[in-house]
């Protein structure tokens, strides 16, 4: 059994390959790398993600257009977390022998719809045969606006924590799939399944937050708040406290025997934005934030103590928040 988790591997790589370069603004350990090219008006932002059959998805649970959409969306979400505008992407696709031409057309069709909506262009990639299921690897390239960028570092004690959207919808959809319910019987079930199968990257919201200089640090929520928040805190050298009563949860999940708070904390694949705002700017942010973007919720604050704690309800004391979100290697056996 592999006895190392994702965070440990990232630290190992950062120690091995963490050399400085005048062209590198942000390297290993954030949602994306930020590059300063000589003579360029803007910085480039680069990220890579992969989706593997049997690990990240099952073909029986997701249609080819949805998988194409999701494969690109998880990369664009990383660009959103940096406040970058999507520009280009490459796709490396490995396929087993039982995949049809129609499947391939539908896969790229779903991807192209999202790409067009977000202004991103496919510029290349690779194709290969696979003996162990479908494998999708995408590298996405974004561009800053005004050379402004958000990183996980930069948060300070006292900064207020916010998230976009509703947390736990994607995990609620996954719970339905695990129960054998692949098509929703109600609007809430259909919403949960769509959130899991075809998440929407928050590119416009990320651009707006960075462009208007409200935030001190930001990341996207891919592995669950309980796992991703400590990563933001480590990068910023702070701790955090959050309040369960303030979490924007997907309450409808109770209908299929799920705990909405547990899903919000530990479910993963929300691809919402988690960000910190200096307290003096919070009221202005809440007033100025455009209603056309997913709503934002104030869920807690950063603190000087380096641990991450939470209060399940207002009448209960703060307690440690265990990182129980998704980790590829902690769940490996």
C-alpha cells in the first residue's frame, strides 16, 4: 500500500524542483503555475489535470459529452482560482479498444461547447491506446488581466473567508449514482447529478474578484473544503475557523439520506472558489459583487493559530476540522 498522501508528494516535488527563475512567478503547489514572458503584456497561467476511468469516473455514470465538459471544466476551474482568463488547451486522450467513433465525437462535442462559452481554443495534444480504461489529461493555458493574479498564499489573520455557490451538490449527485439512481426523479436530483457530471468553472467570478482587488488569496474547491482549506492555510502561513451554520449547503440531499453539512465539508468536486478578503473590504465586496455570478457566502475567517477548526452550530465550541475530503493516495489500496 502506498503510504504517502497527495500533500506529501507535492512537498517532495517542490523541494526537488523548486528552483527559482526570473520567468516563474508561481510554481509547484498552487492551482496553476504563473509565467512571466519577456516582452509579454500579460502573464501566462498553466495547469494540468487528468481524469481516469475507474478512479475519477465510470462510463456507465456519465455520458461522453458530459465527460468532455467535465475534463475541461476541472482545468478551467484552476485558471478561475488564479483569476486568469482561459485561452488555450491541449488534450491527451488514451482510449481502450471498445470506444466507438461516435463516443469520441460526442466527447469532443461536449468539450467544445464549454470551450466556446469560455473563450478557450484547442491547440493540440496526443492520442494513444489504453489497456486500462479511458484516460484524459488536459493542459489549460490562461492569461492574466492587468498582470493581476491570485495565489493560495497572501491570506492574513483576520481575513474573512468566503465561498461561491452551494457546497455539496456534486457529492450529492455522486451519492445518487452510488445508490443506482442514474437519472433524477426530481429537480433536486437532476441538479445534483448535473453538478457532478458537468460542473461549471467559475471563471467570470474569479476574474472579477481578482480584477477588483478584493481578495488576499484564493483556490478552487476540488477535494472538499476540509481538505482544501488547510492547503490554503499552509500556503498563507495561517489557520482558519469556519462556522457550520454559515455554510451554503445543498439541503435537498437529505431526501436521499445524505448529511448536507458533511457533503459540504468533505464531498469534493464542487469546483467553487474559496477566497479570503481583508475585513475592511468585506462589506464593499458584498455590496459590489455582481448578482449574475454565483452567490457568495461568508463562512469564517483566517486566524493566527495554525490549526483549522470549526463550530458545527452556534451553541457549540470550536473543534478541529479533520481533512476528510478526497485524496487519491490516502484512498489508495
